[in-house]
């Protein structure tokens, strides 16, 4: 494995108030960098002071959007130890994104070692108050200086860190979801199953419309028939219908979320019936009318579990569980966060210690 060089900053930043962190607003003193070119492959892994990345105006990522990213967290336990939640799954998904965007794959062991070393350098930035964590953003951008639609010959891999509080200012209160029927985020054969910026850029216009109508997130339907539930902009979704947990199947247009995967494994370990299948918005609305839609929630790294209290599709407004968090949502949130922050035993082998 390559040696990771460390260069520490001479000008450390003042750390923000842990009670006023928000999400993605502050960044630590250092970042991890590694370069790729065809002659050397991935090389020169290093930790350096946080700062701008030199980029020519003709860089491929600026013109053809060849870039990918990931999102994960580091948690400080009550004993002061720092740990990760399933980071191997993030790096595996990063390499899957590399395949789709024609980016050379990376050594996942090196990525984990680099992450551990970076967080160890920045351990004083990991929040210690309840609910706060250190958000981790690995990403890759194409930086060959050339115009032309083809894979880049050079790339930068970078990891930046951001101490963050709760993802939603309202905490675990149910969110209101707007069902998008005009625009399409992704379709099978596209890039919906990879974590690339273009997917999020495609969602911005619908997000604006949702916010105008008083809704905080957008629920996307499939790109072909425009009737099957897929995912919320920043989350996978689950519905409890007649005691059965239903979540849209992974068919190539939905991001395979790591929290999603963990939730499915947890639910099955509790003996609950879980179905990954197509679920139409009509079926969902009918289940609500019949009183069979018992709970709904989203899952994601940032929010963990986000209960859904209301859905609006065209002129139909569906209220879920009297706009209250349900028992399954609450149990999932409590269990996952207890494992992540080390408050309960990890019987699944999900936790990776850092320092």
C-alpha cells in the first residue's frame, strides 16, 4: 500500500459553535488528495491543508460533468472514541460509480486507510454533542485540460470533512413530500443508480416548485410510465402497508442507499416482512384512502430516518399516520443511531473504529 504523506496547516481555523453547526457549512483544516494519470495510475496520496484545487478552465469536469461523490459520517461515542458506519459500502459504491462514469477504480483498502488517517488528524473537529457528527465527502473530478467528449486522462480524488448537526432543522418531525409528475430525474440505463452531480442538478427545478408549495422534498416517479414511486431527492423511501414494509426495487434508476440496505437488514432481523417491488403512486394513494398506509419514511446518510407526514401528488394530498412519526420509523432511528454512536452493541459488524 502507498505511503500517505501528511502536511499540517500553519493556520488552524477557529472551530464553530457545536450548537450552531447546521449541515455542510463548515470545513476542517485538512483534506485528502490523490491524483490519477495514465502513466502512474492513482498515486501520491496525501493529507494537506484545506484549500482550493487548481483547475484549468478547460477541465473535463467543468464541461462534461465527469465527476462522482460519496457521503458518510464519523461519530464520537460517549467514551470519546471515533468510529465509522459501514465505510466499506461507501467505497464499494464509489467504485461502482467509477465504472458508470468511466473513471479508473481505486484501491478500497487505501481509501479506508486514508480516511482513517485524515479523521485522526482532524479528530478535534468531530462533534461531541448529541446528534452531531463529522460529515465526510469523498469525490472525484476529471481534470484533464481538453475539450472533447471522451473520458478524461487525469483525475483528482479528494475527501473533505464538515462538522454537522441535524440534517433537518425540524429534527425528527415528519416532513412534507411533493410528488413530481412533470419532470424526470432518471430512467433505467441512465445514471440514477450512481452518485453523480448531474442527478442532483436534474432535481433542482422540481425542488424549487416543491418549496413554493410548502414541501421540503421531492418524490420522483419512474421516467417511463411516470407512475411508479422511485426515491426522494436525498433519500430512499419506505412505506408500511397492511403491516408489510414496501420499498421500490433497485432497477437501475434508484441509488442503492447504504442506510436503505441497513434498514432492510434490520427489519428482516426483527421478523418483519419486507418487499422490494414496484409501487405505483395510485396504489399508495388507495392504500391511504383505505386506511392501510400505516407509516412512511425516508432513509439516507444525512438524515438517517426521516418520517413522512404528508404527500402531495397533483391535487391529492395524503396525510400519513396523522402526521406523526410511527413506531417502526422511531425504532429504526433509535436503533441505527444507537449503533452509530456506540450506545448499543453492533451485532451486524457495521462499525469500523477510527481512533
